[in-house]
C-alpha cells in the first residue's frame, strides 16, 4: 500500500472518529442507548434484531438503522416489529460509517428514543475500524460458521463488547463444538462476555434482553449521577 493511500485512509478514519465522538455526545444528551450489531453474512442479525425490537417495544422506545450493499429486504423485515426503521444502501462499501448513520437518523428526535439499533453490513473485517458512536458493539457468530471463526477474524472481536453465538438450535445438526468455540472466543479476546441464543427458537433471548436492559439502565443511572454531581 502506497504512503499516499495510507494518508488518505488515516484522514478518512480521523474524520469518522470525530463525527462518531460528536454523535456519542448527542446520544448521551438524549439518553438513547446505541447498539451496533456486527457479523458475517447470514449469521442471523436481522432475525435476532426483529425479535429484539418486538420484545422491547411494549416497554421501550426503539428504532433501527440497517446497512446493506443492496435491497431493502432487511429493513422491511425489521419494520414488522413496529419500530421505525431506516435503510442505508452502501453500494460497494462493506461497512457503515458515522456520517451514513448521522444522515439516516437526521429526521428522528433522539430524545424520543430509548434504544437505537444499528445493523451493520454483513462483514467480519471492514466494520472493525469504523466507530459509529455506539455504546455497545455486539459481535454475532452463528454455529453454522464453525468453531474457528473467532480465530480467523480476530480484529473485529477485539473491538466487541460482547459476543453472541446464534443459531444454537442448529448446533447438533451441524456438529458444532460449543466448548471449542468458547475456548476460541476467549483465546481471541480473553474475558469477553458471551451469550448463546437462537433467534428462531427463542432460546437465550431472555438473557439477551436482560443484558440490554441492564446496560441501558446503567447508562441512564450514570447520566443521572453526573447530572446530580454537576447541579
């Protein structure tokens, strides 16, 4: 890679990080908890997110942004939950950037939201470098991808706050070695929290939802304490 290309990339990433920091301040001021869901193609992001939105909506105000190279199929699926959804078509880009998300949510009043979910483009390499102003980065693996996936793609797992193993209902059918997978996850990112779910069957969704609610409450409590301290 030539020095010129490296310099351009560094400038683009720096600009993205500056935008992301500003967005994070805006999210904090509005009290909205932002989740960036990343995975490879076909890991089940849309299925999990649709189930998540449907479960949270009775008690929480939720919205979602979804990125894809083409088609609005995932946005239509997410919209069946009843949550407002915006689609971002990235064309040839294999990740979302902060400015894309900022433009997509420009018409929304963030103060009217509790959760904003960002379903990133299905890719296990590109999204790792792009901060979207999120509070939580969730890395989703599917049992159909094999136990060694965390070792093959260490860069993204290093930026994740939690790893969720999906499609556990298929584990026996595909000969998935759960113990080996958990060991590989910990080898790639020692100490990272993990959850096991099946978005289709509902297995593990209660634990997943409880985790999200807990993190949301933590952010609200922290903001309240800072507000009290500054008063």
